[in-house]
């Protein structure tokens, strides 16, 4: 590929996002003008045909967010993969990072387009809200556009400079570009987060009578839920990016024509799943932080979220997370079929499955549901006489911590399957690792049961002990494992590419589920504002002021997910036409000869 | 064929999730209905409007449908009957109507043993909505004593609220603002005022501007050191009597009181 050709392509790809950014800037400038001539009363809401204004903005925002999460999540592990390749001198990681970035490149334009669609939808359909936000946040909007500009060019330098900055110090410069790309992306994210979190949790001094020009900028920017959302989204973007990459790899695996391609995409799918599930394990803690801050900001909002009209949403969330844990573990268990030596672990998978299924069932047990008098009578009280016991947080925290431990065990067994440690203390080390698991599980169970015998305020604190026990066990086991596996003998190479198709479908289900879950939790976050554009500051007086029920929300979410995946498929297909996939060089190993008598 | 299978898996997964979400009870967050009652409103109209608010946009059922979170209002609570039966005897000297109304407008006024203060935020409801809620709750086993006069008075208060709630002075001089708002009735500055609350002298050395601002906006949230027993005595609506600019003038002035 010629340098001039690369440059031309880069400029072409630059043009669209910049056009979008320019359009947004123009729109902002337009708003900043004193367009409200004397005697003219601006309208508060616009109309959108058929689906209505709310659904139109919802869809635009959701699709922008899906693409944005992907283009923010992928660079994070692209630079990690590149660094692993540099440190271990394994070119396959470098090639993997480059292919990740290629996916990123083609998704970037779509992110910008949907961002522009969202801004224009807000300007035309919700001019009053947008005008208010523009007045409060104008400086940050200009910074946003500027950083977006830098992000675009850094991305093009990062991708198109890959082969030029390949050796010696130049490689570190290239990696530095990747870090810079992540930095710009994170700044863009936290700026946008301030706008949406301000709508949820405006500072206490802002009242309905406060003119927007009197709102102190930093107070509005760093509002109560800003940092929790930043943390939660940062982690969730990694999960999402991993899941989409996994699905991409799964699709390419299923359509692969050669063993080499299958081996490459099998390995890529594993990495995607590994990244997604590893980050997923941390995500509940970030969610807990966010939830706590919402309660701290406004108890009524917190109560509405967990026990009000949103209460049933958490049952659906538990179902989806159950699918994630089961599909993620299933993928690993099936994958162990192509790892020599893994057969010694396979008898344990059924017990792990039992723990996961029981955990999901407990987690999905409802507790504080809005119920009518008739429903309470039918149930025989506020809580179900038997299942009500399992609905409390003691049981749920216990369940989720055991599920996390089980998933970690799956990863551990997967990673150790084809290795035989050679250190002299290997047996003792394994026993200590087992003991760490048992101790962590015992602590989780102890506080889970003890929680039933103490007041709620004490019980809430127990979840911290449970989480710390699990994290300590994970940290201890990983540390021991790294030391034990130094110089370990191989029981045989992983037979990349010899993965059953059903495992690839598990990756696809994971991606669809992550995407759907993201839409669902976005609905929860936005929906707890209820009939307020800006909570208790600006009331929603439109025809769509009532927050819809979960059934309607699920249809919109499903439509958004379908559109997103459809567009991603199209973009990847187009990208694949232009450039050949980068094959990592992961070796496919022929299947073992069947033993005599098989 | 592979493409079709992948499409099938995606569509099937989406269909299952959509079906699950549509299978559970469908709860919509209702917008509280604006009420335009006058003095001629009937008891039945008030109770019906109150019921709609209680079960819908008021969000009351979030806690009061759950006996573990808040006292049950519609069924017996602790052997004392429903709220309409027990409201008149809850607080000596306060009749049922006053008790419920004050409980709504000042959730910390009468907290039942074993429960936390109510999270209901009366400030986002109109007077007519609040009286409709009182009427509905009285109707749960007791006589309704809310009248059209209560509603009319509340409507007048609502209409006057912008004037009454507006700044008492247009001045931007911090001392004038504080004098006009009777701040020196409880705080001392340069020998002026009454030493009931924390002195303004040296305030900037003790706490920062953010804390001062919070203390004005939400006086009941945090006690000043040495004045814990005074917590809750400062007028909670004091900030409503200041413009945003006046608030900042006062905050910065007090933050500068040091040395």
C-alpha cells in the first residue's frame, strides 16, 4: 500500500467526522446568536412523525452511545495488546491490536454521524432543553469539539503510522500515540458525561428559578453523579468493546475458508471474551458506587430506581447478567476441548454450572416490588413466604460473589489446562490457591447468612467484606499462578481453530446481551429522572413526559440493538472489502489422531 | 447459510429479551396531574385526585406500599388502624389534617419510631395537590376535613409564591442582604446581632465557601461544631428569599470573614 494512498484514504475518512463536528459547531454558534427577536416566543418542543420526539431522540442517543462505547473501549485494549506484543516480542499481539484498530477506524465515522443526528434531534425536537444546556455548558462544548478534532487525527496517525513506526524507539512513539488516543477519547467521554449527569443530578443550589447564566460551570460540570458515571462507563466500554470484538471474531470464524483464518479468529474471539468478562467482573462494584451516589444525591430518586416503578427492571437485569455469566463460562468450557490436558478439569464444570444457575436464580428473585392491595393479598403479604427470603440483598450479594469466584475459576482452569508447573512448590501452591478459594467462599457465605440476623444498616456494610474477600482471593491466586507457571512445561499446544461452532454462537449471544443490557441500564439511568428534563429544575411538559413502562422500552432497545449490529456488520463488511484481514500467525494445530479402539 | 444462522441467533436473542421485558408487570411513571380546584371543590373530587396522586405520580407507593420501608397508611399499622383512624391522635394538639399536612411538608417533623424521615419532596407539588393527598389519607378510615377553603388558600399562596419567595431586597450589599433577611437575628457580626447560632465573625477560618453555601441552601443537613443542638432551627427556606447572585455575594462575604 503506497504512502500517498494511505494519506488519501485518511483524508477521506477524516472528512466525514470533521464535517459532522463542523455541523455541531455551526449549530452551537447558531444557538449562541440572539435569534429570539422581540415578540417571538420560541417553541419548547418539536414533533417527529410516527414514532414521536422521545423515541427519535432516544434512538439517536442510544446508537451514538453504542458506537461511542465501542470506539472508546477498543483503543484501551488495542494499546494493551500492542504493549504485550512489544514486551513479549510476540508479533501476533501487535497484529491483533492493529486489526482492533482497523475495526475502530471504520466505526469512528458512524459515531460522529450519530452524534450529529443526536444534536440536531435535540435542537429541533427539544429546543428549550438544548438551549438551557448549551447556555450552561457552552465552554465545554467548544472544548469537546476541539478534543474530538485531536482525537480524529491521533487515530489516523495511530493506524496509518503502524507500519512506519514499527521498530526501535519509533515503536514506543507509536504506542504513545495509542495512549494519546485513549486520553483524548476519555476527555471527550467525561465532557459528554457532565451534560447528561447534570440532567440527573443538578447541584443543590440550582432551582427552577435559577437562570442558566447563573449556574456555576464547575459546580454543574462536576455534579454528584458525574464521577461515578465516568468510572462505570470507562469499565463498561472495555466490556462492550471486548464483546463486539468477540462477536466480530466469531462471525469471521464461522465464515472462514482456511484453517489459518479459523485459528486467528478463534484466538481473537478468546481475547475479546477474556477482556469482556474480566472487566465485567469489576463492573458491579462500579455500579454499586453509582447507585450509592444516586441515593446520596436524592433518596427519592434512589428509592424510585430500586423500589419504585423501575423495580421490575432489576429482575430483567439479573436475567441478562445470568446469560452473560453462563455464556461466558460456557465458551471457556467448550474451549477447553481444544486444549491438551484440559480433560482433567472437565468433571468439575458441572458443579460450576450448578453454582452459576443457582446464583442466577437467587439474583433474579424479586423482593421490593410495587404491588397493589389485591396482589399483596394473593401473595399472602408483602413478600413471598418462601422466595421472599432469597430476595434480600444478603442472598443476592452472596450469589453474585460466588458467581464471580466461579467465573474466575473457569479462567484459571482454562489458563492452566495445558501447563505443567515445574517449580518445586507447585503442589503446595495449588493447595494454597484452593484454600484461598474456599476461604473467600466461606467468608461470602458467612456474611450472607449472618446478614439475616442484623439490622439493614449493618447488613449493607457486609457487602464490602464479601467483595474484599473475593478480590483478595483473586489477587492472591493470580499472583501465585504467575509465580507457579514460570518455566512451566507444556502439555501440548492449544489447537486454535478447532473450536465448535456453538462456542462462536455463545460469543454472539454475549455481544447481543451486552448491547441490550447497555440499552436497558441507559433507560434506567435516564428514566429515574421521571417527568423532569433536569431533575427538579426543568419539568418535562411535552406529550411524552411520562416515563414509559419496560415493555415499550424493551422494544425501543431491541430496535436500537438491531440497527447497531446491522450497521456494524455493514461497516465491517465494507472495511473487509477494502483491506485484507490481518492474520496473526497463530498456528493451527492438527487434531490428534484418535487413539486405537476409539 | 452462516449469515442466516447468525441473523437467527441475533433475532432470537432479541426476541427472548423483549418477550421477558413484556411479560413482567408494566409500570409507567405517571406525571402528577396538575389540579385547578377552587373553593367549590367537593370532598369526592379531592379524595379522587389524592388517590390518583398516591397511586401514581406522587410516587407514594414506592415506600408506603412496603411495610418494611415506611409506615403502612392504607392498612393497619401497629394495631392503631389505618392512617385516617390514627392521624388525629398521633401528635397531641395537632388535628388529623394538620398532622398529615405537616408530615408532608416537613418530613422530619413527626418521624415514627423505627423509620427514617420520609423522602417525599413536597416542594415539587402544588398546594392543591398536597391538600388532595391529605384528603385521600384522611379518607382511609376517618372523616375528611379538608375544605375548599384550604385549597383556595393554598392556590393563593402558590400564586403569590414568586413574590413571596423572591428576594426581600434588591441590594447586592452583603450586610444589607443579611439584615433584610434577619440573619443577624441569630448570628453575630462585628458586635451586631444575637449569638444564637454560629458567629459570622471568623467564619471563613472555620469553614470554606462550599460549606457556607450548603449551610444556607440546606440548613438542616449538617450542624456547625458546637451548635449540634441548634440543628434544624434555622429557617429551611432562607435560600428561597435570595436571588442566586445575592446568595453568592453572601457566601463570598462570609468566606472572607477571617483573621
